[in-house]
C-alpha cells in the first residue's frame, strides 16, 4: 500500500492536523477534550463521530469507521492511499519524491498525459469556435446571451461535425493512441481507427477544483438527441466527484453556493454576477459532491427543475446536505423556468431576489405537504397539520419552530397550544425511543480490568482478543517486552493478524516509539478501524499492566481450549492403547492448565 519512504509519509501525517482536515468536510463541535459531529459515513441524527485532537485519530461509535488523517481522506474522497497521500502533501505544501512502485509510476504518468490531452483538446475546441468552422456555434451562444468574455472564462469551444478531426490533431501532436482512447475523447471503430466522440457540438470543459481539465460535455445546437454527451469515467474523471464551475465558484466572496442542473445555467448565472453557482454533473447530487460543497460554503441553495425528476433530485440533495451539517435552502423559480431562461427573460436582479427569498428546509417540506394534502376538506387539513407536527418535532432550531407554529396557527385557525401539544407528544415518543437504542449495552466483566466485546458472527473470540492486544501495546509501547516472547506474531490466529502484529513488533523491536496513529497508517481502512475501535471502546485501562496479563491469559486459555478440542477429536478415532493413553495424559495437563488460568 505504501509506495513512499516511511519518514515522508509520517511527515505528511504530522503536517495535516486531523481536526482541521475533518473540519473542511463536516461541522465539528468541541466537547471536553475531543470533537463530535454527525458521521459522514452513515446516516444518523445523534452525533457519534469523534475526533481525538491529541491522539490524531477519529472514530464513529455508530458505524465503527476509524483511523487517522489518511484513512479519513481515503474514505471521504474515495481515494486509494497514494492519492490520499498526494492530496494531503499538496495541502501541506510538501513535495513528494517519485514513487518507488513501478505500477504506481505508470498510473501517475498516464493520468498526467491524459490531463495534457484534455488541455490540448480544449485549445482545439476553442480555436474551432473562434475560426471559420465555428461561426454557427458562436452565433448560437451569442443568441443565448453569452458574451465573448464569459465564453473565454469558461473555455467554451466547438467540435466540428467531422469524424476524425480531433483524433487526427491529437495524433499529430504526438499523443499515444491508447491514451487518447482512455481520455474518452475518441472511440475505436470496428476497423481499429479512431473516431471523435464529440461531433457538431458546443463543448464545455469540466475543470476539477485544482483547475485541471478532467472531462468535457457536448451540447447540440438543435432539437436532435441526445441533447448532451459527456465524457465517460476515466483515470482523471469520475462524474460523482466533480461540480461544474466549482473551480471558479470556490473563489467567490459569498459564503454560499447555488446548485443548479445545467452547464448553461451556471454560465448565465456567473455572467449575471452570481459567481457562486455550480452544477452537479447529472441530476442527482452525490455524497462526494455534497462533501465538496460543505468544504467551501456553510449555506447551500438548491435550484433544480420543478418537474418530478427535479423534485426527487432536490429531496435527495437536501437529505445528503443536511446529513453533512450544511444549512440548506431551496430556490423555486416561477412557472418552472430554469435559471438560464429566467435570467434572460427577467434579468439578474430579479433572480438575485429569488435567492434572497429561498425557502428554508422546513418551509420547503411544508410546501410539499400542502401539495400532497388538499386544504378544501377536513381530512386533508388534518393530514396536513399532523404532517407539520411531524416536521416540527424533527426541527432543532427552536426559533424557526416557534415562528412556524405561530404562522400555521393563524393560517389554519387553531391554537398555538394545540400545535405545541402535538409536537411535544412526538418529542416524548422520540426521547423514549432514543433511550431504548443505546449504542452499547453493558457487557459481562472479564477477570481483571478488561471487558468482553460483542462478538460478530464472522469473527471469533481469539481474533478479538488479539486485536485488543495490538491496540493495547500500540498505546502502551512499554508493555511490548512482556508480550514479545509470550505471544509472538507466529501465534496470531490468521495471516492478516500475523501481518498486523509483525508490523507493530518490528517497529517496537527497533526500540522506537510507535504511536497508535502512526501504526495504523500501515493498515488499510478496515484493519485501522478495528484497531481504533478497540482503542476507543475497551482499551482505556486504568491498569494497563493488569489488562495485558488478563488478555494474554484469555488468549492462552483459548489456545488450550483448541488443543483440548483437537485431542478429544483424535481420541474418538484412535484404537492404539498406548497412543490413547498418551493423549489422555496430555488432555489432563491441558485441563489443569486451563483451570489455573481461570
């Protein structure tokens, strides 16, 4: 997993404070000596995600995800270790040496070459738009109200309606044919020749946050279908990771971001001075895009189409953003017009007014309830009011709850006390349910200072105690000498644990301190989570020496139990009297040893 020298990896880790890194993705709240938040890796309503500022690791008590800053970035950005290392090195201003892994070197080189191909293609498309072949396309964009300045800012271009024009151009530039195909700009036909993917289309370069061109979108200028063609997934591009216009919007002085559906919406909004607009590439907002939005703004305004698909996308986007701790609002344009059309007809000032009047999440949900339940009969009115009470019981902002209760009571001629009573009834029910759903139930005590741990079906007691042992000595390095001979790596129950133990034992054998947060850098996310889980939940011992002895005794008993079971199985099949007698003697010794340790 690690293709770089250990000292470089550790320098990157130490240069990226975990609290600061996590705070770029989710909102942390300080409690005591640590920080807590809603977990970004699973849905929850009560914060169970914790960050240890001193120990520099995180852990979620709800989903058991844990690790150090590398594991957090790998999980939240969906990256492998080398990419997470590079991201954090860039963040800290550290220049990484060349990787010592050949496959990794080839992957980095391919990605670099594809980015160069994309850059050259963008120049080609831009020159086509400005040249003789692009007259019709340029006129189309001008008729849509775009100025030359905004066309240049977004790098818009044109792909002429010819089969091999771009492919031939890139080949003449010396780019490798296989990399041109990998970039998604060309497709091999049945004769093995390259054809251009984009033909006769307005071209929209898609930039990542760092300003690299990672993909393209192409739009027709008439009513033919498909209206849009987009780059496929490539080594440089994943649709769910990018937001169109984010490279520009992140520089906005506004502490908000406006999420719309289309390329033209974003471009028209920026031309109108609304420089904080971005588009999700595809209707549905992804978790990854939500995390990027959260990183750059506290308030997110969603403005999707008002049709059924757009409404579903809005609800999904709201769910993701609320989960990430964003303040969210919903902008609904009159008559279902998209932002580009609305601005062209009504001007930028009126659209800015719509942004200022965007509905809060609660107001938006109430507006949906009104559409669901007609108000012209008692049953519809009652269903609506009960739905409002449900929503208010989930509302954490007491001021907004009171404002809504006052308004609803006036609009529907019911007392505020009645609404309060219905909300409180739901809150009491919710509190009772939460009380019955504790994260952890009390466990039976082990002998000494260690407590048992709920065993997963797929994991036996021995592997649990072995992980406890690793977690303990990674926290309490001075205990290593008591463990080294008594329970060496070869004694661990499976290859994975043998490898984990070997890493830790080797470092401690060298006489170096090896903190837990440094140790888990060597482990993948699943293994790191299991060790952090042990450390956070059951390895906080007042008497670590006593706890160590207890764990070792439990492991020794389990080993003896396995030997006992093996001998009993062999006794069933042995007919030789002398051999049977020897096994029975061994069995008695094992039984006595088990009794001594219990």
